[in-house]
C-alpha cells in the first residue's frame, strides 16, 4: 500500500472518529444555547452543514472499509500458510513413496520411482524450495554412484535401464529453457542445482547441450563406458567442475564446442582411452584449467584444434602424456597469463601445433619430450613476455618451426636437444628482444635449418664468438643467416662490413633481403 493511501485512510479515520464523538456535543450545545430549534435545522440544512455531515459519513465508511481490508489480508495470509503447510506435507509424503519405488527390485517400478522423484523436484522448484529439490537430485546421483549388485566387467548390470533413465531425465532437465520471469513462469530447470557423480560407472553418456550452473559439478573418479561419452556444446558454469581421475573407456569422447566457465576446471590425472578424443573448438574461461597428469592414450586422434583459452590465471598440461596416433592443437589460441606444457610427453605419431597462437605472460614447454614421426609448430605465433623450451627434447623424425613467429619479449631454447632426422626453422621470425639457443645440442642426422629467417634479432648461439664450433648440420653455412625483414637494412650493412662477435650479433638482428621476402610472400600465396 502506498504512503499516500495510508495517510488518506488515516486522515479519514481520524476525521470520522472525531466526528462521531463531536456530533452529539455539537447538537446538544446548539439545542441548549439556541432557543429557536428552527434556526438550528436551518443551519444544518445549509451547504456547510450538509458537507460536514457527508464528511462524517465518508470517514466512517472509510474506516469500515479499512478494517475490512486488513481483516481480509490477515485471513488470506493465514489461509496461504495453511495451504503451504499442506502442500509441503503432501510433497514430503510423495518423497517417501518415491524412494520406496526407486529401491524396488522391479526395473519397471524403479523407473517409475525416477519419474516420481523428477516430478517432485519440479514441484519443489515451483514453490521455490530449492533445498528440497536438491535432495531429490542427490538421491538420483546417489543411485548412480551405488555399485550394482551384479557388477561385471563384461556385462551391463541388470538395473542399467534404471541408470539410463536417470541420466536421460537429468539431461532433459538440464536442457530445459530458463523460465520467463517477466511472465511469472515457475522455474523447473535443474541447471542451478549441484551434481555429484563421484565414482559412478556411466554408460553411453549423452549430455550434449546441457547447462551446469550450480556450485558444484563433480565427475571425479567416474568411469565412462560404452560407445560414446558426449558433452558437445555443453556449458560448465558451476563454480567448480571436476573430472579428476576420471577414466574414459569410450570409443569416442567428445567435448566439441563445450564451454568451460567455472572458476576452476580440473582434469587432474584423467585417463582418456578409446579411439578419438575431441576438445575441438572448446572454450576455456574462468580462473584456471588443469590437465596435469592427464593421459591421452587412444588409437586415432586427440584434438584441441581451434580451442580458445581465456583464463584469468593459467592453463596447465604439466606432466601430461599424449600417446594418440595424432595430437592436434592446430589453430588453438591461448589468451591467458600462463600456459604451460612442462614435462609433457608427446609420443604421438604426429604432434601438431600449426597456426597456434600464444598471447601469454609465459608459455612453457620446459623439459617436454617430442617423439613420434612429426612434430610441427609451423606458422605458430608466440607473443607476450616469455616463451620457454628449455631442456625440451625434439626426437621426432622431423621437427618443423617453418614460418613460426617468435615475438615474446624473451624466447629460450636453452639446453634443448634436436635428435631426430631433421629440424627446420626456415622463414621463422625471431623478433624477441632476446632469443637464446645456448647449450642446445644439434644432433640431427640431417640438417637443422635456420635458412631465410623473416627476422633475426638478438640471437644467442654457443658459436657466436667462434664459428668453428658451429655444427655442420646447422645451416646456412654462411653464418649468421640473412633476414628478410625490410626494416633492417642498416643492420645488414653492419654484417657486410664484417662486424662480428657477440656485440655485433646483438646489433645485427632483423637484416634486409627484399628478394627473399618477395619469394616468401609468393610462397605463402
């Protein structure tokens, strides 16, 4: 009720009450002091007298209306409380009955229990009793976490239809659109609730395009079985999303186009088996993403191609292992303070970071091992503050940094080793303030090329002061190589004038070779 209404009703009540008490006194006074009653009635019949009497009548009516309105409000509140109490009592009775159904030995009755619990959760949400709805979800998740009485390594449990029904029911409610609040639609979405699947054995999971938005989404220690585990276009917006130590035994595991917005997303120690694993075009947001100790051991491909990382702190693959036929980070983008692949074992037949872009304070592949047939960072771009390949071992048959761009403030391959058949930095752009290959072992059976660099700035090699120490496998033979950046004609002139040694090298970066630049541009077209 508005303040103006309250003042109006109060004024009417005051005037009305005052009028009721004052009227007899006024009449009596007039009768005693006025010898002529006719004069009194003539005065009462004047417009002033009629208005006064009408005001008294309206005030009394307003007072009566106000009292009636307040009484109706009190009665309605009492009725609402009684109705809510009855509704809650009924829902709790339904919960008890649904639990008994779910625990029944009959698959059909158990499935009916699942639907009853789902309907109950919807009804709790419709009266904004989120805590009671969460109890229903906890019950369904607890059933999934429970070990089947007839568990077998080769056959599905007898209650698998019940477990499938639970997963389908959860998926359906997580894909339900949010209510139209402006239309007063009651919320029946389960997106804002928590899910604890810890240790469950899940078969042929399909959670495509669902939205997790509660405080916690937990798949820790879950075993995924069947042909497929699919989270395509799924949005993980819970405060914490956990797949720690989960094991995927599916033929195909897909997080294609998934969006991770949790503050912390954890795949610590997760094992990905099967044939194919896809994080293609996935988006990683939030504070931190953890793939430490994860193992990707599948027959075909592990793909993070096109993935985008926008973390506020870091993404880490430290100590992870990639044993797929192909490991693919092509065209992935890292926009995060720290992106680290330290101590990672890349043992795929082909490992590819082609066209990858790092915009980081630090990008690190320290002590990582690149085995297999091919390792490619072709056309990769490294921006930001620091790029570290220190002590990395490039043991693939061929290693390619062709057309790569090193634009971080600092680039370091210190104590790295190239042990494969060959390695190429042809047309690479070394534009960092400092780039060091100090203590690097060039032990390829064929050439390690630094031919036709797009830029050659502030490079450090062990033979800078003594070219006789340069391995024969490192090309070009005429050292340092000519750079094709047109902005360094002066530095090229210094080189032609014989300026040598470390001081000369520091001044010679980014030399000019217009002819080579034109050839490179034609090649790229």
